[in-house]
C-alpha cells in the first residue's frame, strides 16, 4: 500500500492522544497503547489530503492523469480549500424548491393565481420529490377558485396530493366550495369523502358548501341529499351556524318552499342564533314572490325592531311583491317610505317600478317613471330599457321600441342579447322576418353572440310565412356558430310539416332528434298527435292509433 509522505510523517510524529493513555491511566493501559499504535486523529479533508488520496488511486490504477496541485497553490481553476471539487462543480440547487414554494405563495397572495399555478407546475417538474407547503397550496387553491378557475384548482389539488403535501381541512373545503359553485356536486362529494381518509374531520364549512350546492341544483333528488347532509352533520356533533341556517332558508325560498323556510327560521331563533340582513332578505324575497307581501312587510318590521337596518335589496324585494300583485299605489308609497328611512331609491328600485307598470300595459306611466329618474339625476341602465322595449313591443308599438334602441346607442348604453331578442321577436310577430335577420346581422357586428332563442325565433318567423328554405338556412347558420339545434328548433320544424300535412317529413325529424339523443317533450308529442288526427287517423278506444303507439315508444327510448 502506497502512502503519501504527509501521511507517513503524521503517523510517526503524532503523540498518543488516546484517552486510555493519560497521566492517570494505569500501567496496563499504557502498555496496551504502546503495543497498538494510537489511532491517528481525523483531520478536515483539505486539498492536500484529497490530492494524496486521488494520487494513491491514480498510482494504484496506473492512471496517467496529472496530479492535483500541491498544497498552498491556488490556481484560478482549482477549488477552494473549504469545499470538495465535486460540490464546487455542481450548482447549489438545495434551496431552489423552497424558493419556488415561496414564489407560489407570494403570487397567490398578490392576486395572480394563474402565474402562481404556472410556478407550481414548474416546481413540480423541476423537483418531483419536493413536498409543497400546505400554506402555499391553500393560497393557490383559494386564488384559483376566486378567479373562477375551478378546473385548475382541482388539478393543482390532485397534483399536490401526489407530491405528498399535508392537506388540512381548509385545503379540502376550498376545493369543495369551488366545485359546488360550478355545480360539480358529485366531484365535491368525492373530495368530501377523502377528508376522513386523510385523518381529518369535516367542518361546518364543508357541510355548508355541500348543502348550498345541492339547494342551488334543486330537484327532489338533491333535496334528499340535503336532508342526509343535515342528518350526518348533527350525528357528527357539528352544530349548524348562522351560515348553515341562511343557506337552508335561501335554498327553500329558491325552490318555492317558503313554508319550510319559515320553519327553519323559527328553529334558528329558538336556538338563539341571530339572523343577518342577508337571511331576512332571502325570506322576505321568498314570501313576496309567492304573493305574501304582508308577511314580508311584517318581517321587515321585525328586522328594524332587532336593530337591523333594511337595505336597498330589502325594499326591492317588497316592491317586487307589490308590483307583481298590481298594487302600484302601494308600490309608490313604498318608495316614498324608503326616503323617510334615509334609503335613497336607485336605478334598480325605479326599474322594478317601471316593470310593474309594464306588466299592466301602462306604458305611459312607465315612461313617466323614466322621466322622474332623469330629473333626479339617475340614468337608466340596459335592464331599464329592456323593460320599456318589451312593453312597447308587446303592445305593438314598434316605433317606440326601436326609438328606445336608438336612444341607447346615442347615450352609449350597450344593448345586450335580451334587447335584440325582444326586438327580433316583435318583428317576427309582425311578419317582418327580413328586418329581424338584419338585427341578427347587427348583433354580430356589435360583438353580441345570438343564443338559441334568437335563432329559433327567426326560424319560427320564416316557418309561419311558409318560407321553409330560409328557415333551414338560419338553422345552418346557427350550427356553423356551434349551436346545435335543440328540442325547440325541432318542434318548430315538426309543427310546420304537420300543419301542411307532410307527416313523413315530421316523422323523419322525430327520428333525427332521437338519433342525436334529444328527448322529445310534451309539445313534440301533442304537435304530432294533432297532425295525425287532422290527416284522418282514427283513434282507438285508448285515444291512440298504432302510429301513436310507435311514437310513444320512441319517446320512451329517447328519455332513457
């Protein structure tokens, strides 16, 4: 074995530093130290020792590589005396994952969630084994959900779990809330099921998000899920909060079940939970929508007795109730009462009043309200104009309706799809379908995207005039704009062919609907039935012919 000169000198001249060989050690210990040389103390690996080791390896392998520079020499290419050549030649990446994590957190908190998401993905690609911090992931998810990019939030959530992040209940609740907002209730439920798998327990916020999501969906099946969630919540020992009760009340009111909403409201008061203005507004709105305006007014008075101040939304809910029932005198008195309570009526309040007069066909009174708004310095918005245009269009006053559209353009108020749909409908009812097509072209020019109602109205107009060729041209134009013909579109064409006695064409359209997985509705069925009866088909004892039995069977297939 070859040794470097420095290594040999160190072994011969170094005194014995063994703890066994000290002034107080017994002779036997000293003899033992003399028999076996004391181990040489470990020194820091300097360039010289590294060089010696490298030289020994080169000599033993017969390498002809040049030796390391001698001790004390410091050429520009040589590494420093405090680090090994291997570490010096590799960039220090140890702190990069931490920096990336801090960058994600900073961007998310700076309301730049998309850039934070890009940084999060880049960190995962560069350092697959790096575990992100819970705080950075939570900030990223909250930012993406707030920016309505729930799809990216879900991807980031799954990626974080694969990278072994330690999620907390806030992590899960953020994703669940986002999925519920966009109606992805099944996915939200799956995420909620994973909470316990991670050793966590659902919180009241978890249940509130799920309950709110199912209520917004509506339907008997979703109401069943709400009941199950409430039961599970109570069994888990989680007491409903004011938010929970508010979600329940709002959900019942949106589903036209104010009786259940009132029961929940009373239960809320019995548990000593104070309702907020938002909760009162939800219940008042539900009651007034069902025509129970007096109960809504009493509830608002109860608010004031509790020290809660009604806002514009509260007054607007009651005002809608008065207008819906045609109680316009009470509606005007109600607006006067707002001023007495130091709540100034705004454009929304006056638009509700205008819509009330429109429902009654009193367009002169509606225009008088518009003039009163102008005197008070309140400018009408697009909704205000839409109410007025709808009223004049339904009364057959096309000149006033189109004049309001011109006024909107002069004042720089952009018309929306509703505005054009109302005007197109009015023209089609007058039989002026070509003018309606010009408005359709104008929509494209101003950057508005027509919807199914727009196209179907014009198709109906052409069919009513017997111009089936132009009707099909509008359908082709609609489909080129990536709007597939829906059930209403087919119903319009089927009705046309049934009216002219071409039942084979109507039947072909019915089959085409089924081929495209469109489910015919009751209007489709009645239209074909009336057409067949007019053609002289004799109904059997059940009121159906063999052909109608076939059509019913086709409906059953389409609905499965």
